[in-house]
């Protein structure tokens, strides 16, 4: 049975969006389509993860009879294989790879660079907590035919697109190309991502929810400690912390609030990665009417120095992010 005519698949949505840009070549659309396909494959394996003990690896061998890999290694391979041969990509970068990932010489290279965290929060798999894939797309800026490190070290405001897949109670794909944020939910019976959240906006008034790992309270700066003490005291905020970045950001996007991973004495740059975690999340949240800061200024303005560099992060409802910046700056007015 065909789905209702008003049901929009991600493929149709991408084509409709592309029509709005006459100069579009379709390459960009195809990259997003390839990432959506990779997300479906990863989702299928993540959903089986709980069965490894029951079925043993025999039930989870792939078509080559190879034993199932660790899920984050598997996800990394799936994204690489979805993107390496298409001719649209100049180079790749992954949380799983120390250096940039070149496109094999046997394949043509293209004009785009894709950076990704293939499966963030994979430590949460064993306890069945939602996990996710995060991606960021830039245009190649170097002169050569194939991408180099310089093409990956671009500030977040130059991103052409950013998005994430969330493997939760349902599998969602949320992305932006700079024209709003759109969410799609996977219908496993159709094998299609269907448009479920067109034009996502952080609600205003927002939920008064802060999200941070308070186990590190004693490592924090005085400003950070004062901020959280106010939020949970006079500010009347509630607290939600899943400890899985994509899930915590997705909730903040849907409900509003303030997600934080501060710098501290142990993590002077914070824990979360800039290029393939926080820059894409910052583009998404900003496009949805929110803000993302490193505690001093807009996270999208940071000029990256290295592929895996970390950054403190304060993202969510703009007023709450600004309040955090004022506390961290020691503003006597707060
Ligand atoms: P902590 C998961 O390990 C992760 O990389 C992110 O998904 C999450 O936001 C963060 O680390 C949680 O870190 O120190 O609170 O356990």
C-alpha cells in the first residue's frame, strides 16, 4: 500500500529543497541522501545490539560471514563506504580516524568535505541509552583536486550543512542546510525517513531545564559553580542529563533549555569535539533560533587549529546561553 500523498520522504524533500536553488548541481543533495542511507544501515545494526548475547555472533554475521564489528567501527565503515566512491567528496574526517581520510585514487574526488562522529555515545549502547551519528559538510577551499587538512579546519559558520541521526525510541534524522531545521522519522516498515518535524524551532518560552554532569562540580570555575547554583536554586530550573550528546541536544532543540559541557581543571578545553560534534550542533541550534557558545563567544566563529580539538559548550535557548556567558565572565549584575 502506498503511503498517503501528503507523506513526504526525505528523498522528495531534498529534491524540493534543491529546486529552490537553480544553481544547485545535485551533488550536495546526493551527499545528504547517501548519509541518510548510511543512517538507515547503522540504525538496523544498533537495534540488533541487544541481541548479541542472545543470538551470539552467529546470528549477526554479515553477508561476508565476518563477525559483527564493534558498533562504532561498523558505523564508521558504513559512512566511509557510503561516501568514498560517489565523486562528490574531496576528503573525509572521522572521530575514529587520527588523520583526514583521503578518497581512494581509483575514485573521482568532488567539491565537498564531510566530517562525522559515526556513533557518539557508543558507551551507552550496553545500557540501551539513545546514541547518535553527527555530521558536518563544508565546501573544499584548497586548490588541489583532492581534499587536505585545510579543507577540514574551517570555522563552523562556513558549514554548508549539519545534522544528526538519533537512534532512540525511534530513529530520527535532523539536518539543516541553512534554510531551517527539518526532522525525519524512520518508518521501518517502509524503510523511509518521513518528514515529521518540518521547520524545527526552539520553543519560546523555553523549558527551564539545565543539562550538565554535576559530578564535576568541584572541578568547575567559580562562575560555573555560581551559574548552576542559581539555576537549581533561585532560578527554579529542573535538571535533565542523559550523558549522550545527540539525545541531550535533541531534547534541548525540542523543549528549549541549556545544555552545557564546561571546561574544568581536568578538561581545560571541555570534553566534546569541535569539528564533528559541536560545530554541527551549533549550526542546527542556531538555525532553530537558539545559540551555541564556548562560554565566551559564538562557537561557530572558532577557527579550528586541529582535527580533534575540544571545546567547552553552552547551547540552547538564547537567553539562557547569554546568562551563562555573563556568569562565566564574572558579571556582578547576575
Ligand atoms: P560525561 C558520550 O561518551 C559523550 O561523548 C557524549 O555523547 C556525552 O555528551 C558526553 O560524552 C558525556 O560525558 O563526562 O558526562 O560522561
